[in-house]
C-alpha cells in the first residue's frame, strides 16, 4: 500500500465574520483583542482532505505548518486533536509585515527543509487578508504544480490523482501527477470534530516558548513524551535571503486603511403605513429609479 | 514599453465580461499615464476575439493560439504571461478576480517577484512619499480593496516592483467600448517559444460550465430575500415584486441554505456582486458577507422587523415591519402610480 507525506498549511486568523461595533479602534485599526483568534475556516477543509487520504492510506503522515506569533501554536494543537501527526510553528519577528509573496517565500523555505513532500494542502483563502494568493505562490516558489479550489479527491492511485474543482460557473475534473499543491474550497466536506482520546493525549503539547511560561509541573512530561514538543522554527532554522522577508521583502505596502464598519448614511425612516409606502414609491418613480 | 496590460479571459471563444470591464479601466489608466493599452488572450481559435477586444482602445493585442491552450491550465498560461511580461515590462497588469485570474495572478506575480493586490474595488493613479527613504514616487497605482471580511478598506501600493498587479471582480468596473473602429495591432505569439511541452501536465477530464440563465448582475433592480422571508412560498411575493418592477430576485446565503431559493441567486462575498440602481433587501440582517456583494448599489431599501438590523445602516430607505405586509403594499402603490 502506498503512503504519502502531506503538509497542511493553516493560518490563525481573527474571526472577521462576526464583527461588532467595537472591532475597530477609533484610529481605524483592528482591535484584535476583541476578535477571537480561530483556525482559518477553509484550512479546516484542507485538513479534512489530508486526513481522508490518511484514512485511506494508513501510514500516511499529516503535519501542519503555520506561520504566525507564538500563540499560533494553538493551530498545531487543534490539528493534533483532529488526527494530524504533528506540525511546525514558524515564528520570528523577521516575518512581521509580510505580504503574500514574503509569506509564501518563508513558508516555501520551511517546506524545503521538510524533505520530500507528496502533497501541500492549503485552504483556498484566509478570512483576514482575503487574497487566496498564498497557495499558488507557495507552489511557484517550490516549482510545484498547483490545483486550486479543490472540492473532492475523486481518485488517488500511486502518483496519479483525480480532483474535482469548483469554478465560478461550474465544475471541472482534472487528472495529474504528484507532487502537488492543492487549495481546498469551503464547499469541500467540513472537518471532523476533535477526537476525545487525541484531546487527552495532546492536551499538553507545547512549544518551547510556551513551556517556559508554564509552571514546572508538567515539564517532566516533555522529556518522557517527545511527541508533545511542538517544534518552533525561527528564521535561523530555515535558509533564507533576508531581503525577501517581512516588510522589506514585500513588494506591496499598505499605504492607508479606512474603517468601514457600519458607517451610517442618511436614511429615511418609513413606517409600514399605506401613506408612507405610497409616497416612497412615488418618490422612486419620479427619480426614475423604478418605472 | 511600460504600458498597461490586461489579461483577457476566454471562455467558449468569448471574452469574459470581467476582462472587458478591465479593458475599459485599463484604457482610462493608460490615458492618464499617457501610455498604451495592451492585452493578451490565450486559448484556441482566437480569430474573432480581436474584434471584441480592440474596440476598448487596445493598441496591441497579443494572441497565443494553440489547441492545447484551451481550456485554461495554470502552468502553460503562466509561462506565456511571465515571458511576455519579461519582454514587454508593463507598469501595470490587470486580471479578473475570477477562478482563472486568482489561479494565474499569484503564480505570475511570484515568478516575477512583483506585488499583487487581490479583489480591488477601485484603481486610481496617485503619488507616494516614502519618509524613511526620503523618496517621492509619482504615478503609482493605488489599489484600493476591502479586507478583514469587508470591515476595512485598504489602499495598497507597490512602489518598487513591476508590474503593479491587481485583480478585480466581475461587475466592479463598468465596461464601455471606446471606438468600434479603434486601430490596434494584433501580434500572434509563436507558442512553442513561450511554453514547453512539459508545462502540459494537467489533463482536464471533464468540465461543465453551469451557465447561469439568470441575469441578476445585469438587472437594474434586485429584490433580495433573506432568512426573514421565512419560506419558499413567501419568496413568491418577492418574485411578484421583482416582476412588476422589472427586476430579478436575489438572496442571502441563509435563505439559500434554508432552501427557499436556488444557489445561483446568492449575493455576497461567496456569491454574486451586484450594483443595481435599486436594491430591496427583504428580511436580510445585513452581515458583512452579504453587504460585500451589494453595498455599491445606488439606492437601498431595507425591510426588516428589527429596527436595529445592520442593513439599515447602509440603507436609503429603512422600513421597519413585516415583509408579508409591506411587499404587497409596494406592489399595489407601484401599480396605482404608474398606470
Ligand atoms: C488590509 C490588508 C490588505 C492586504 N492586502 C494584500 C494584498 O492585496 N496583496 C498581498 O500580497 N498581501 C496583502 N496583505 C498581506 C496579507 O494579508 C498577508 O501576507 C497574509 O499573511 C497572507 O495573506 P492572506 O491572509 O490573504 O492569505 P491567503 O492567500 O488568502 O491564504 C490562503 C491559504 O494559504 C495558507 N496560509 C496563508 N498564510 C499562512 C500562514 N501565515 N501560515 C500558514 N499558512 C498560511 C492557508 O492555507 C490559507 O488558507 C494585506 C494585509 C492587510 C492587513
Ligand atoms: C465565509 C463566509 C461567506 C459568506 N458568504 C455569504 C454570501 O455570499 N452572501 C450572504 O448573504 N451571506 C454570506 N455569508 C453568511 C452571512 O454571514 C450571514 O449568515 C447571512 O448573510 C445571513 O442571512 P440573512 O440576513 O438572510 O439571515 P439572518 O441573519 O438570520 O437575518 C434574518 C433577518 O430577517 C429579519 N426578519 C425576520 N422575520 C422578518 C419578517 N417577517 N419581515 C421582515 N424581516 C424579518 C430579522 O430581523 C433578521 O434581520 C457568509 C458567511 C461566511 C462565514
């Protein structure tokens, strides 16, 4: 039986879906403190695709790679709870301010360090930057083929895969060879829930940095159970060209940001009385909006 | 050299709407920058696309015509665009934020190490002063886009790397033909010089385009229903209003998920983007993801039982009440005052 080595790219994002009035600070910047940090939704769809391949081909390994601040180690733990075998947190101030290109470069260099990979599986898009660019750019950085908007793996035999893609106005089935970068759509099956046994098993999985902050009680565990160590890579652990990293390695720059949350415009309040509705309709007819 | 470039998507031998919209925008940017507008179309049997592209004011149209180049595939199309951009060195390159453009754009920008701004809603020429470097940049492309689920609008610039690349969604820019007799030249690229056989590694086994028969995007009036409409039956009221006003029916995702209405009618971040003259939101709360697809509408009427519904903040007319009562009244008084 065939086995595969799969890396899932997953990002921790602020939950931008339920944004209240306090989500933006007066200066127009995002108030991250009130937005919960979550596993990017489509990255969960990506993880599920990876776990399905693992179910079908026992011996396959699924690991996560996430780049972000220290607390993004939560992403690796979440993956472990759902059936992944491990993961790496890529974290360093040198990555701060990265645009999609600098992000892809850093992720690509980390992936190169991981040896031969059969699949890199990413979500289609992250809900904060909303660009859907990182998947294809990682593929280009690694010189790998990409298949975007995957909804279903229809068939996988040795090094040949058949995938169903969801396009703007239809669907497409494609066949190609591994290795491959694929990005998974939100319309793909949802991720399985946390497994209670795995939750118990990996509850104490931590990075070195987190461990240093913890009280002493559990430190012995990490010596007995190496699988509880979440590797933390900094810029010195991967080979990089500093000019391609972070803000200075990013061709795009944010010039300015404007807050648009619930900016009220002047609106007319209309009651449900017949006379109110009638005068509104007359106004719209007169202005040639309707009629 | 240093012109504005548009990648034209070809589907079934037709130039995609989004590409025509970008050609229109590209022409106005080129006028402002006093440079030429160029375009590229890649596919098969492209004899007729010239007459569909050049009237937008295209000075040079590059065609890469080969049986293997249709339908779209990532690697061959990337190879052609990358090499052509290396040769022509455009200052600006625009693509649709479509399933094709969002697959191709990032790949091309990575290969060229040029920035790419996704899903722009506005493109403007402006200048920028970099305080740190004490350097002034003129004639940069301001790439204005919503991010953070539509909660912020960011202006992105790309000071040093070329081309400045941007994707734009269908329906965001307006299309208009400049001159049906515009004189532009067509350059047929020698395909084997741009693509190698090893780029053709994906086999498209099957493909069916589910063309939407509906034309919600083109409709000047959209009557949209949300979860608050309550049932499939109640949606009939909205169809009736749309018919009387000469509009189309749209929906929120919650209404689609509840099975009140077909998926093709969904408006919002993961559905259609519309900008009608009039948008009537019935029983729609107005979450960010929905507003992303309709907040550019010229006028908005919000009908909602909740006086605090977020949709009210962007509405021109706020009607607090039950759609089952209000929609029939709108039909009645429309008929009364137009007869
Ligand atoms: C307001 C604003 C606007 C921006 N606009 C642009 C822009 O137009 N162009 C641009 O180049 N950059 C832009 N950026 C920067 C961009 O958001 C960041 O580079 C971001 O880290 C990656 O982009 P994304 O969130 O859009 O990811 P996407 O490209 O949408 O992510 C796709 C997938 O890639 C993987 N992935 C992405 N990031 C990571 C990560 N850190 N770790 C692991 N996996 C990951 C995930 O699987 C994810 O689902 C913008 C940032 C801001 C704040
Ligand atoms: C990644 C992502 C993408 C999404 N994409 C989209 C998208 O493309 N489009 C989209 O629409 N949503 C999208 N959503 C979902 C979005 O967040 C909201 O859940 C959805 O828009 C809510 O739909 P609604 O307003 O119809 O329902 P609700 O939020 O349930 O609102 C129903 C409204 O009806 C009112 N109401 C109830 N009864 C009546 C009555 N009798 N008369 C009048 N008013 C009444 C209520 O007061 C309420 O305001 C997306 C979400 C995510 C996470």
